[in-house]
C-alpha cells in the first residue's frame, strides 16, 4: 500500500451534472452556490472512488492550499477532513469562519479556535483506522502520527490527488480560458506602455491594473518586467 499512491494511474474522470427541473425558480445568487456544492461533492466522491480502486478505505485529510480550494471552493481553510462516511468538515480559523460558511457549500465548517491544537482536534473528531494525507511538513506528519497511534496509520496520497486534478472539468476549463484572456489583456497593455524612460515597476503596475479591471483576482506570481541589462536575470 505504501507505494500504491506514488505511481497510481487514473482513468479520465467525467464529472456529470444532471440539472433536474425545479418546481420554483431559484434566485440568481442561489444558483452559483448550489452549483459549487455539487462540484465539491463530485470531486470528493471522485477522490474516494479513485482511492478505493487501489484498496484504500479510511479518512482523507487535505492540507495543501490548492487542494483545499479544489475540494471546497474556499481559499481560507486550514484543513479538510473527508471521513469514510458522514459529513465532510472544513477547519478554519476565526477570521475566516463566517466567510467559509457562505462559500464552502455542501461542507460542514468547523471553527478552529485560537490555542487549539489542530491535529488533536482533527484526530478527536472521528477516529479512523487509516488516514490518507495529501501533504504535511515532516514535523506535523510525525506529530499527527503520534496522536493517532503511529505512522503505519498514515498514507501519503498527494500524487493521487495531482492525477485526479489533471483531468479538468468544465468549470476549470472555463476558468483557464478566462485566465488566458486576462493574460492577453496584460500583454497587450505591456506592449502599449513599454517605451524608453518608463520604469519597469510602472509597466508592471499598468499591466496588473488592466487585468484587475477586467476581473482578475491577482497574479499567480509577481509580475516580471525586465529590460536592458535586467533582461539577462531570470526574475528581472
């Protein structure tokens, strides 16, 4: 089992959405939230099914920030517990608690209070014979292993999740298209404002401003504008 998740291969997974007719019309603000809840559950069920194909049964623990967004639709979570049966639980600090209750649909939101040990809180929620963990620093891994009764109860599952995420659903494909369009806006503005005498930081500011005006939430990394001698440096 230890090496099973490291080299696992997933068949393409289609996320099928069935929109049943409703007796009453939903408000425009309700529809995206219901769609997000369905998407969250589809992805969680796909994870369970993929792991079951390799003989795993137990509780899943998600800590990686990008994986948390993928499974919950919320960017401020600390950990996600996916039990073998029962409700999925997203642990969040107090500053993000109210927002998480609104945005993390289809998932129970648990307040991780100041001073509480997150690992002890997770282990005490619903003891499991086995935990599949996506990623943890070695100190946290060893600490959690001690709490639950040994490292033999922990199974790394990060690579399985990466393979699961490599198959994009319709929402992700649409977001990729939107991101490409926003990047094109930035490149177009850069070509217009670059000229002798303009500072690199000013060009970067114009590029990011233009993309944000079109709906960008920000860049994945700091914008690099490099000219002259700076263009020989990898990061400007």
